[in-house]
């Protein structure tokens, strides 16, 4: 797998080690020194990047399954990087390719990354091998999503709608379960909260956690962008983030799904639990 030194696939490795011997796991990383802790456990560590097909072929050699984490290099041609990785896995004879995609993936969507995932999934479908797209709900640093709610006592963001915010540990555990399950899931698989949430739900959970009211304040789109720019955020970045809120309020991420809960054998960590953990 790729991305094994990150939070998401780091969790996948952790849960794989509970299911299979370390000698059955291989990782492809940019900097093998950062994966010394994995090599020390008996995991095969090789150097590879999505811009180096030869290194990827070496990394993926002998793999029955390859799990690709989506590229985070927004300065690169990410679709090309993904295609390079998929082609390398096919060329070395991988029987299945898994890819960390996103809920709501499609070409005609209000949130730009979803088109990147759609193009990658299309290439997977045309690869000639079995494939699984792990369409995770949103995840990441809650401070980016919510802002400084502890200090401000409010969540001051543009209007939103229902979406899923999953814990990367849960997403990683689900990926490990899929990798080791003898009954494979084919094609796109939604891995989300069983019930979508809104920022008002986050405010309610934060209020209970803090022991005092945390207010959800809805800010006009352009006013919010202007405020972000004034605080030093590049306008392009602010508008990119705004597109996520716009996509949520159009109902793009409102579809519930119980697959993640089924794979975990329990409900995924709630937003209240995620807030408490951080």
C-alpha cells in the first residue's frame, strides 16, 4: 500500500497487523526512513512515488492486492499520478486494486476533488483487474472544518447541509477488513457515518463537551471568503473550501449508508467522540 506513514493508511497497517503476518504486508513510501518502525516489525518497505513508475513497479512486485491512497500533491497532475500507480499495479500482476476515493464522486459535481476521484475510478474500471473504490466521508483536522470554536464559542462558517465526517482510524480499520475479507467488495463502496451530520450538530456536540453554549453562526458566502482573505488565506484556497460547503447544502453528501458500521461491527466514532478525542 501507499501512504502508510500517514494517518489513514497508518491505521490500515495497524489493523492489518492484527489480521495477517507482517511478512504479508508491503508498503511504498516516499522516504523509507519514515517507515523504519514498519520495517522493524517485519513489513516490506520500498521507496516509491506516483511520479516514478519504475519505483512503483518495484514496490508493488508480488502483491496480490494494492491499496492506493489518493495523492495530496495539489501542485501535480493528480489524475496522471493515479493512472501511473494503477498502471504499475496492473503491470506487476496485482489481482485487485483499491483506491481511497470519496463519497459523492462524479464528474458533474460542485466540489472539484470529486471529479479527480471520478477520473481515477474510470481508469480503474478500464484497467482489466478487479477494483474497489473506498468512498470515504470527509475526514481530517477538525480545527480546519470548525475554526477556533473553543476560544470563540461559535462555529462561524458558510451555510452547510448534511455530510459525513469520519474518523480516519475507522476508515483505516474498514480498509484492513476489506483487504483481508475473502468476500471482496467490488466497485465503489461508501464508507460514511450511518446518519449524516451538519455544523449545527457539531455545535450541539461541542456545547455538551465544553459545558457552555457553542453557537452555529451562518456567514454569507462572499463575506466569509473576504474574511478568510483578510486573515491571510489565498482567495483560491478560500473559494475551494467554500465549494465544499456549497456541495453539502445541495444535498450532495446527504445519502446515509451503513456499510462502514457493518465492516467495523459497531457504529463509527461519532462527531462527539471525535471532538472529545481532539
